[in-house]
């Protein structure tokens, strides 16, 4: 079954994070559809397992939803189908319908606070 295959394929990522998490800052994925790999689909359980592993190993999770965001996979954002939120969410294309080159990166409050300070302290 599709979910079982995605779970089995996650074993490779789990091993990579377990062995190298101290040298890995983040994992970047195209959620649900690996467009750069030839439009390969995978089950949302992979994203759920990846979120759990990134939390466990202290690695940021970045979702590149440039091609899959804004309803292209059935939900507003692909990550919603796994019931998770990435640390960074990259968006583009659908922001302007392709009329203007525009993108946005959304992040969590925790990461935002890490960079925030009063203007006077620069």
C-alpha cells in the first residue's frame, strides 16, 4: 500500500538524520509531490514522520510549497494533509497568479523571536 511504502522509504531519512543530525541544519522537501524528481507522489505520513524526526534530532524542517501551495494538492497547503507545520514555509507562484515575481517565507514564532530585537539595539 501507498502509506506502507512511504513509511518504508522514510527509513533512509531516519538513518540519515540519526547519523548526521549534528551536521544537518535543515531538511528541505517539496511536500507530497517531488516535482524536481519527476512529479513523484508520496503519502502524507512521510511528512508526519519527518516532522517528528526533525523535532527529535533538532533539525529545522523547510517545506518548499512553491509548486504545491494554495490548493494545488486539495488543501490550502500540502503540509495540512499531514497535520503538521514546518519551521519554514516557502511560497511563490500563486501569490500573484504569475503576474509578478514575488515570494514569501513564513516561519514559526519561535524562530522569529530568535531574530527579533528592539530597533535601538540594532
